[in-house]
């Protein structure tokens, strides 16, 4: 299937290595060393003759084969004999062939045939790929503190997202997306001359309710911890395609930052961070629209993440420089922002009431102007009970356009026998010994009228 000496379809997780995470080792229980190391080089499977072994792992071995008539090269993946008798592993191997075979997309490896060898070993016949793993490309860059160019990172992410969107359309979830499972090959039909292909559907989840799949971990959580979604870390049985969206978000974060968002010394530490710790901010040189996309893909709740098809659309927009047609959440999940609008409205209402209360209590005490003549007379002379209102007198102020207030100006001194009414009309002279009666002034109008211009 591929020229390198290691196979991303067979290797265990890169970040961590432990009996709890790795698949069956070279001497898995129930098998012998001879059966584990069975060499098929020189034998023939169908019309293909096995030429050489190109990769081996806990699940099986990958060989290069050549068609005896037309010389076409192919890759043959053979399930390890000691696992063939285990129903769960055999089913997962068969599922991988079915999944890849029923989804046609240039970003997926092609399957030519499936069956059993003369020794009853299960095999998958696939196209032979020449290129390199994404991990092999970025590892030397990261070790030197460098990264892929931004456009290359976005292009690779877009091609992976397109392939997975086609997979999701068939109700299939990959569940183990990582740089080792992305293979870069030459493609003259691609604008960049290169194509990213998604490999290893060994633990993919089918829509028919089949829960079997290759276990990269042997517990209830399936996948590689560095790239697992929070719901995978929790061992949720109800995974959706948004788990793959999260894994791609982690991969894109790693391409942009030079390291994954969460690193730790143990599987448990990394899984806890996926569940409860927000991802660190991306470097400031990453464009805002790219940061927004990655943050939306790394939301803790699966329902807050965009669909893979929406990720493809957004990456196309970013790569082409067109405005976004889809609003994506940034930093805070939408489900946690629903309280924001009513909370701001309540805070504004409280501030408004507080301002009115402050004006009602502090403004009259702060004025140094004398009381209007009519108000002073009303306090000095007995008369009928005043209308309900604040105990403190209204401060002198410039009256609104439709209201004339008495004041200590020259006009009031020139004619003390008359008082200006709130309506701007002159009232009759007050009877001797009685205070001039005034219509009550609106509290709101009077308080706001007292504000300095």
C-alpha cells in the first residue's frame, strides 16, 4: 500500500504507549510466534503476487503485490493469524473493507478485493500509495520550532475534511483521525499537485448499530488520546460525526501551533484536559477567521461544533478570501452564552434604577441656589397639605419649553405679587396672609431638568 517501512494503518498511537493503549503486541495471547510472523512474500493472492513486506503492526501486515498479467501494483493487508479466530477483530477487519469500499472519494484509499488466503487468513487488496505520512512531514519541522506554511495547513485540513464529509454522509464515523492516518501522495489533478488521503478505518463506527471496531485502546474509550473528543474520553456509546470534527480541529491546531492543544505525561491527564480545560490560544499570527474556525471545532459539547460539511465550506471561503457565509462560535459555546442577553438587560435596568435613586437623594442636597419664592412662602405660611412627593424642595432649574419655573431672577423680584405657573401662565396675586398655591411639578421632569446642561 505504501513505500515506508511503517504503516499508519497498523501502528499504535504515537503520543502514548502502554498496555492499556496499544493493541495486541507481537506475541498476543492465543497465538504462536510462528503464526504471528508468517511471511507471505513469494506467494500469490488471486492474480497478485506478493513482492515484499512494507509494514507490520499489532493488527496485521501490509505487503506490496503486483498483478501477474498487467503489472499493476497493489497493497495487501493481511490480518494477523492469531487474531483471525477472534470474532471481534475479524469483524472489525471486515468492517474496514466494507467502509472504504462503499464510499467513493479521491481522499480515501481504493479497495479492489477482499477475501481469505489459502491459509484462511483474511486480507484486503487496496491501491498502492507512494508518499509520506503527514506526521513524517511535520515532525522534523516541529522539532526545529517551525511549522507548515499557513496555506498548506489549511489545504491539507480542507482535503481531509472533504473526505470525512463523504464518509459522514454514509453515516460512518472514523473515530481515530490523527496525522499518522493521513497520507500525502502526488496528484496531478489537484491544484497543489498533492492529495491528502485518510487511512485506517479499523475502529470506524457503522450506522447499522455495529459497535465493533479495532480497539486502539482496550477499554471503553476508542481512539488516540491526543486527538480524542471529550465524549470519546468519557466513553460515551452515542458518538456522532462531531467526534471526527473535534479530532480534525486538534490536528489543525497542531499544524498551526506546532504542537497539539493538550499534552501530558499520562493518558488520564490528557483525557481530563479534553473534557474540562479550554484549549490555549493559537499564536497571534494565525488569522482571526482561522482561529474562530478552530475554536468552533474544539467546543466541548458535540452539538456546539459545526458539521464536517460546514467546515469544508468555511475552509473554502478562507482559502479563497471570500466573506464568511456561516457564523461560527468563538471561545464560548453558544449553549453557555444564552444567559448573556437577559443578564445584560437586567444589569442595565439595575443601573438605571440606581442612577434615578442617586439623583433623587443627592441632587437637592448638592444645590446652593435659594428656594423659589413661592416654595419659601409655602413653607412659612400655613396652608393645605401639600401633594405627595419628595420632602426636599425641587432644585431651581431651567424649565422645559412648555414649563416656566419661578426663580430668583429679576422678573420675580420686580413683581412679587405674581408667581409663574408650571404652564407658563401668570397666576392671580396671592391673598394676603396665604401662600401662593402651585400645581405639583412632575418629579421625573423636575429631576431631569435639574441636570446640568
